[in-house]
C-alpha cells in the first residue's frame, strides 16, 4: 500500500505541474511561482486517501457485479424448470 500511496502522491504533483504548464501556455505572463504555492492548502494525503478509497470502492462494485452475474448463471444452470 505504501508503493501505491507513493505513486498517487507522484501523480498529484505531476497534475499540479501540468496545470501550471497549461495555464502558462494560455497566459505566458502568468507568475508560475505564485501558482506553485497556492493561497489555499492542498492536502495531498487527503487527496491520495480519497483516490485510494475510490479505487477500492470501484473494485468492490465490479467484484459484486461479477459475483451476482456468476450466481445468476449458476442458478439458471440448476433450474430444472428452465427451457
């Protein structure tokens, strides 16, 4: 999980750099230093936790959908009234 957290943190930093680059391409006179230190606090740990939580929830939902599909197929195979 530490490796995943590290990867997410790296992704968050990369997204920040890319956003600055896009903004500078739109406004070449923009002060990049002020954008690197925003006037609000970005809590990277919280962002990473929410991303990891969303990944876990997505995996769980996909598993449950697969499990229910398999269960329905199994019941259909054992249904003696099915034609």
